[in-house]
C-alpha cells in the first residue's frame, strides 16, 4: 500500500516534461452517427495515435491518467454517455496499463433537450499518451451533429459491438463484497460468481467516485468463483465512504470482457 501511495507523485514526474509533443502524436475527430427513435443521438470521437503510441481507458491501470471530458461548451445537450469498447491490457515489466493502441472510436450517446434540432458539440478532452515516454494531451474538438440518418454508422456500430459483455451476457450470477478497514484506508474483498473469461484474468474495481484511488486487484479463481481484493484510499488523504451499488467490476480475459456494477454484502 505504501509503495502504491507514491503513484500521484510518480505520475506528475512522468507526464510533466514534454506536453508539446502530445499534440503531434494524437488527433481527434468527431463522427456524425445517427438519430435514434427516441430523439437522442449517437455520435463518436475517433482518436488516432501515431504508430507505437497508446492512450488510456477510463481506469488506466498502474501508471496512466484516465481521460476526462468537459462538454460544458456544447449546445442542445443535456447528457453524454461514453460507451467504452473493451480495452487492451499492456504488461510492461511488473506494471499493467489498460488502454488503446493506434486508434479507437469512442461511441457517444447524447441526450438532447430539443429533439430534432442539431447538437453543437464542444469537447475538451484531457488524456495521456504513451510510447517510450508519457505525455499529457489536451484535445479541443468542435462540430455540429445534424444528421437525420437513422441507420447506424458502421464505424461507430463496430465500436459499440466491442463493448464488454453485461453481467447477464457474461454469466455473472452473484457479486458480493466485504469492506473493512486497512492501514491507509479501506480494503475491499469481492467474490464474483461467473465462468472464466479466458486465460489469466484481470479484475478492475472502480469505486464510482473520481477522487477515490483503488489499487490493482489481487485475484484468484476456483471453478466459477473469482475472488479479487483491493486497497482503497482517498486521493487527497480524506475519509472514504463507499456505496456498494456504485462499485464497478470489470473482468478482462483472453476470450472476452465482462462489466458489472454493484455488489451485495457478504
């Protein structure tokens, strides 16, 4: 736990030196998408990295910074859901990072208050990109989403098809977690009942709060029972309060990925 608590300082040292380089190694593009029957819109953001570079998933692993999105400059937009395709696990020595290499399309489901009217999309995206060095990047993407097409765009649809399995699709029948005190915060031990996702599985546990740090999970499997244990602490050293219904579990294996939210006491 004490070793991992040094991560914020290590990240600031890793990502600070070369901010200008990032804009040369990643580009962003808004994709139009289609209009849904309920009046909401599906669009997309395509991120293209230079050869050999990668960017991070919403939970980046040991050494990485998660992307953040600011939609406040947008018009006719009341909510945006980013539909993350299943990421790739990168193993570098004893470190594990999670993200996307070369190119990724992030589907967006946009709720609009004035149905049938265009959406003025204004996205500020802060993210990290890595190759031999890691640098921060800021992308400012603007565009008008004004299509009246109702047929799914094949590029965005293909990315949607790469989303993780839901709990029911992945065969998850039970998710229980025990939360206890630890030296620097809390400890969470989860027991998930589901078939193997294939190979050496990785379990990512998210607290559902951006200011809560969660360690890499120690995992073990016996039959259809997968166990995972993590340490949890407040990023700024404050108290931690967890809501079991917001805790998110992602099981990544060689065959597929399973994504589930919520656990019961036990």
